[in-house]
C-alpha cells in the first residue's frame, strides 16, 4: 500500500518559507506609506476596469467607521448625529456604530472591485488545485482506496467527508437521526478495520448503499476535503473558514451592512496570498500577472480597507499586534491590537473579545460568565480559556443548569443546552490518588461510555482507562 502524496517532500519543506514571508507583512507595525497605499488601491480598481476611487486615510478602524457612518448618513440625508463620545474598545464601538447605521432604501453597490479581484484569482486557483488533485489520484480510484489511504494517514474521513453526505441526504430530517446514523457508521468502521480491507470496504458499501449521494462521495466530497487539507497545510491553518477577530465581531452586529459594504481584512487577504504565491512558485500555477501584482500591492501597502460606492477608506496599521502559534490574533489579559489613536482590540485564539473578558487573564475568568454570556462564540472562548479541569470542578455548584451522567469515577457534563453543541466535558477523579482529569469531548459522543472511549483513544489511555467492570466498545 503506497501513500498518495499531493506535494513532494521538497515542496512541503518550502511551505514555512512562504508562511514566514507573508507573516512578516501581516505583523508589520510600521506606518503605511500613503502614496503607495493610494496607488495600490487605484491600481487594483484599474485592473478590474473600474473608475478611479476617492481615497481617504484614517488612523484606526474606529475612525474609519466614523467616516463611513458620516458618508452613509450624508448620502441618505439622515440627520442623526454621530455619538459625542466614542469608546476605545472595539466591541463597544462596533456595537454602537454599526447598530446605529440605518439605510432608507434597498440600493445595491454598483461594484466591489477589491473583493472581486481576490475572488477572480481564487476561483481560477481552486480549479487548478482540483486538477492538481485529479492528477495525483490514481485512475479508477475506489472506495477501498479511500479507506486504505485514510488508514495510512493520507487524508481523514468522517467529519470532513461523510457529514456532507449526511447533510445532503437528510437535511430535512431530525438532527438526532443523522447523528445516530453517523455513530452507526463509525461503529462499522471501527469493527471492520480490525479485519481485512476487503471486508471493511464491503461493510462501508452496505452502510452507504441507501445514500443518494454515494456518487457525490467520489466526485465532490472527497476532492473538496482533500483540497481543504491541502490549503490548510500550505496556509498553516487549522480551519480555513476561520474568520479573524474583526470579521467575527462585525458579522454579529450588522449582516446587512457587511453584505453591502464588506471591509477588506488584510489578514484574510494575506492568508490567500500565501496560497497563491506558493501555487505560482511551486505548483506551476498559471496566473494573471496584472491581477496578482495588484493584490500584492494592496496587501503590502495598505491596512484594512472600508469601501462604499466609489469611496475607499484605508486604515493605518496597528502599533501593536499579537498572534498565537497559528497566526490568529491572540493575547491573554492584555490588548491584542493597539492603534496610535488609542483604539484597541482584545482577542483569544482569533475570536474578538469585549474588554470585560479580554482585559482579564483567562486563569481569572469565572465559570458563571459562561452561563451568562449570550453569544455562542464567546461561550466557546470562555470554556476553552477556563479549561476542562476547572470547569468540571465548578460546574457542580450550578448543576441545575448542566446535564450530567455519572459512572464510577467518571462524570460527563453535557453543555449543549447553552448552545455550545460541539463541546462536552468528561471528568475522572482517580479513586486511588484523588487526582482530577478532565477533557473536552466531541458533541457526537452521546453516552458516557462513548465519551470514555473517545478520551481513552484521543487523549490518554492512562488518565482515562476503560472501566474493567463496564463494556465500552
């Protein structure tokens, strides 16, 4: 059994070089050169065949939001005055500014050339990557080949592949039924993999026989899953769909305004530049040099950009920016981003935080905040920052709000009722040493037996042994 490679060892070895090259641009805190920034925007509009825009500069996203709101109010003949006092905290500013913007008609923007520029390049690039994957896959790739390659680690199956088929075939059915089917499928996989691959494939064939999307497995789901894995590897991302801190907070507050006036978040563009640059240099991607040059100019010479009609508002770069090892905006107990005018942002692993959380170190976050928090993404951040062990020790104090299942040394806390549907907590108190072990468990493990098996296989067999008196298979 030979593992399929979509990149040669030499190509994989060069990936960090491209990541570091573009990371240096992202982390730059040097003031932008306004002449070059203006020329970059005008050049991008010209490449897309659009008239030259009006370009203005602002010291921070807060100042840009003020200018954008003033422009919209003027164009809509809205007499509402701007707030006299503005907060320096990103969460408060976005809440007050974006929610106060009102539209008096349903006009649509004539053009969004900066977004279209990136989209044009990516559309062609993704088609190229799919052809590259096709060329790497052997002819007549079978279901047996898929599971053989998955078994030796070429690409995963499960969430990234079969969930799509479940969603397609059962999108109008009860979610619990879909999860049950998925669990049944996993049981067949687990049992069959102990035998020969021939029997394994037969079991999967039988399991999938009633799915109308079976052909979709080969033609779309598999290739899309491989493409996502390939992109994540090149861009150094755990999840290619992750939004950066500013995008996440804006989406929560004004979908309508974002749809009509989405900001250019340079971080997102830089991630794509890593992919494009690598594909051009190492995969022989045939690109449009004019469009690629225009995109590089935007990323290298501009901060975030807000556009409306034929107006472009370019923000200065921050004077401070902190990221984690995955290049997500991140800080603990301090600001993650600061601008010269005092505008700041707090973030935890790429998720934007209000000051009440961000200014306090996660070791001092309170479990009760998790139950009081309204937004699901902030709930997720709180439980990750507080940690499974401390949560498991403090949850019993408010157990009326948490579903629990107990078996011997183990307790399973189910947090789905709070909207965090992908997180449960398994706690074990060692009866001999008194040590507490706790981990986060996949939402798909519905029983404590399944949670124990998950922890045993994915975390530590020593810390989470399968009870001798209970069958956990």
